[in-house]
C-alpha cells in the first residue's frame, strides 16, 4: 500500500507546485504504511528539478507535507466515514503494473519488500524502498543519497516495524 502513499504524496507536491501529477517523479515512500512512513521529497523531482528547488518552502515540506501524507488515510476515514478502498485498489493495480513493466529510465516507485539489508535496514523486515523493475525482476534502488533528516525519519519507521515484528513474534509464541 505504499503505492497509495506515493500517489497521495505526488498529488500533494503537484498541487503545491501547480503542475500535473505526472510531472512528479522519483518519489519514494520509505518504511511502513503507517504514520511513520517517510515520503522522500529530497530525492523527488518536479519536471526533472529537485523538489526543494521547485518548492522552496522547506518548513511546509518537512512538516505539513509529511504529516498530510502520513495522516491522509485517517483523514479520509474521518471525513467520509469510509476507507479509501477504491484508491487502495487502484494502488494495488498500479503496483502490479509497475512490477511487470520496465520502470522509465532514471525513475523509481515505492513497494514494501522483504529487506535484504539495503540502507542498513534490518534484514527480513517488510520495508518500503525505491524500486525499479525491468518488467520481470525488480531491484531496490541503491545509492539514493540520504541526509540526516531523511536518515532520522527512516530510522523512526524502521523502529516501528521492528516493534511490530516483535509483537507478532510474541503472539506466535503464545
């Protein structure tokens, strides 16, 4: 469901920059499909330009944008009294499509996969990374630059996933 989060994040950035959502690329959702996910605006692009160069309102990016993406599902349920099932279904279809078709050169998309330890994330966690596909196989995009802000956000979502993993392990033991 991190494709759903990615779609929501791209919509927020496009709206703020007054561009079509198709102008937003290279946006990755790191971590958990929860309120700790990190929509990586630092590496995202709008019309091939880095998002922080297009949207210079850094406080909006670091606070309002992230919070809006993290809380969007809850906001929809509160407003409608229903989940965003159609949007979630569309995101699932988008994910399958993106995994089975080549990713455009230089771009990536978000999928929660079994961690192989990339970026120092605990092996075995189901963690959302930037992903590329050749149409048959996918890979975690390596060497995406991460600053201290990004690393802290990614560490927080990893910590939440580790806690969830521990809780599940405890339930299985019982």
